[in-house]
C-alpha cells in the first residue's frame, strides 16, 4: 500500500500566470479540459524559465501531472512555479495550479500539480547551456 499523499495547504512558488477559463474550454462533463489546464501550466513553466534566464526555451518533458480537483468556468486559475533540478541545458519546474472559486469569495483550492522540464535552445534549436540572468530574474 502506498503512503497517503500529502497535499499542500497553501501555494508554493511564485505566480507565473493567472487566467479565467471560458465555456469554450469545457469538456462533455462541463468541467474544464485537462489539456487546457496542462497547456496553461506549460506556458507558466516556460515563463518561469525565461524570466530566470532570458533564453529561448522549449518543453522537453512533462515528468508528472496530477489532476486533484476539477476546474470550472469562472474559476480564477493561478499557476505557481518554482525551480527544481537545474542541469547543463535543462531546468525542471515544479508547478502547482490553484483556483479561487466564486469571484474571490470562495476557497482557494489546489487543483493540479506537475513537473515540467525545459531546455534552453539556440537559434538553430540546438540545446545550449542554461545561463541564469540575475538582472532578468530581478525584473
Ligand atoms: C528539446 C530538444 C531541443 C532536446 O534535444 P536533444 O537532442 O534531445 O537534447 P539532449 O539529448 O542533449 O538533451 C538536452 C537536455 O534535455 C534533457 N532531456 C532530454 N530528454 C528528456 C526527458 N525525456 N526528460 C527530462 N529531460 C530530458 C537532457 O537530460 C538534457 O538536459 P541537461 O543538459 O541539463 O543534462 C529536442 O528534443 C526538441 O526540439 N524537442 C521538441 C521540443 C518541442 O517542440 N516542445 C514542445 C513545444 S515548446
């Protein structure tokens, strides 16, 4: 039997993206498509890396993804990001997605978590060493 999963009680990381889904983003059950949430998290993770490096990056892998709770139209969706492992050309970003329901009056809920990996590339699309840009990071 696996150990019970410990859920964070508050967001960890910095806000990289905030957005509100529309009816066009729903699935046949009336919830927001998992793929929509995944794509927002992918953008949030890429912004996290470019904010720290000022480099062109691409996603090489989604190492883990878990949908804890459904997202609904009108939820305020926020992706919180933090740096994980940093390699030579790649950076792992741990992403938590939280929603605020009912136009700020409702609870803050942890809906999705994932670990995405990005690779810095040059103009030709070849992996290039990650260079932390302290000026970019402080802007
Ligand atoms: C990302 C890409 C440039 C990597 O090219 P590659 O020739 O496979 O590069 P490498 O084998 O040298 O790996 C580059 C880095 O990615 C990491 N990596 C490669 N595959 C990985 C995987 N499945 N999971 C985690 N990290 C991975 C490597 O460990 C390496 O990291 P490091 O330098 O920090 O050790 C290339 O695969 C690509 O262009 N993929 C398409 C990207 C894309 O279109 N993404 C979606 C839209 S943004």
